[in-house]
């Protein structure tokens, strides 16, 4: 039986060091393009192939999933959504002794670079991706051959054919507006999140379409999801002489800030203005009055996303999976609009 070709044989034939051969064969920086080409040519000439032991090291799993959040760290500290989402992910990872690698970055470009570094260093076996945008560079990068397995927590209209898990926010928005219209509200405002986010655009579109269908006057105020922006938008709504009689917020903390602003302006909730939150964390039940909210199980959503990523790693084809349709939980912050005084 012929002796097995080793990287030492390749180094001697190519006239370079063993280290240079290792770098060239593994596509690592540190050797010139000419040296890499010479090493690869010699390896092919000699019929070199990596040993099974080397392959097993290369193919070894990290038993870690990666999640990068391109968000302001100060906002993450007060918004409960991602803590619930991560709790759901962890509930599935612990069953298979996996870990979650979490990193917060300033923007999408930094997230794409983080994904690249993680793949190059084999830090993670797969990625969970959130906050998709239309034309998102992450969609392009993670659809290329050889990209890490990835599951997108995003509407299929944005994620396309890549593996995605989504909540039917459009149906939830329609239910919310139908409820407000049935109580007699005729002018409704929406305090929205980042306008470029896919799920925000889905909710915005449903809000406008359903308002038109129901004959409601409507307006949208875009924010960054923060308490400060929620308060600013609420003041803008309530300062108008023909103000809306109901406001639908894109998260819990902005709805809470809306309660404070209404009180500052001498208005009563829900007598003068009805407020509806989104996501429905425990915070909604701790306010006075407790907040009516569009509710869905964020922990269950995170768990569902993690299970689908395991499916991808186990070789199942990508698909689109609806996790739930958020439902309206009526509490004390909504009521029929106050009738105008008659002389």
C-alpha cells in the first residue's frame, strides 16, 4: 500500500514551510496568493486528502447557536421582548446541551461582519436572525452556498424561501381595529416602531388598510421603540384639537409612557383616550389602569425558532412556519369614546 501523502510531503515538493502549507490548505491569511496557488497545485498533483481525524476536527460542532442584536443597548435594558425571546430559545437549547452566543452591535453591517467571523472561527453551528428589513444584506449573505444555517424570526413576505418563523401581526392589527371601531372610535393613531423593519411595515400596512376598510381616520407616528419617543409621539397625538380617541402602540413601554403623558396633560384613560399596547408583558397588568394589549407568547416564539434551527442542522429543508396569531386582551385602558358635550 502506498504511503499516505502528508502536508510535510507537500511542503518539501512546494519548497515552503509546513505552516505555510497548513495556512494555504485551510484558506487562512498569512501566505501570498502565489504560494497558495503553488501549494494547492502540488497537493492536487500528489493526490493529497485530509485525514479522517482532521476532517472530524473540521466538522466538529460547537454546540452553540448565535444571535446578534443590532439595537441600542439602553433600549434593550427596559424592553422585555428580547429577554422573553431569549428565554424561549434557551428552553430548547438546554434540552440538547447547546449554548447561546449573544452579541449586541450598533448596526446591520456590524452584524453581517460578526456572522462572518463566527463562521470563519466555527464559533456557532447556526444563527437566529431578527429585525429583518426589505432588501436586508443578511438575506443575501445567508442564502449563499456554504453559509451557516439560519432561521429568521420574520414575516415570509420578507424572509422569502429561507427558513422563517412568524407571527400573524396583520391579522392581529385587524382584530384590534375592529374592536376599537365596534366601541365607536372613529379616529385612531398608531405609535409605530422603526419604519424600516419588516414587522413594522407589515403592521403599518394592515393598520392603514383596515382603517380604510372600517372608515376610520388614522395616522401613524414612527419612533425608535423607546420610552422617550413613545412619550413624544403621544404628546403629538394628544395636542391636536381634533385628536384621536384611541392610540395603538408598537410595544409595552411606549404604551406605559403614553399613560404618563395623558396624566400630565390632564386626560383620563380610558375616559378621554383609549390606549392599546403590543406584546403584552407582565408590565401591562401592573399599570393603572391595566393596559389592553395585543398579546402573544414571546417565550413560545423563541422556543419555536430554536427548534426550527435544530431542524435545519439535522438536514431538513427550509420552510415557513406560522407560530401564532396574536390576540387582543382587553383590560382597563380601553372604553367607548367620550361623547361630545351638547348645549
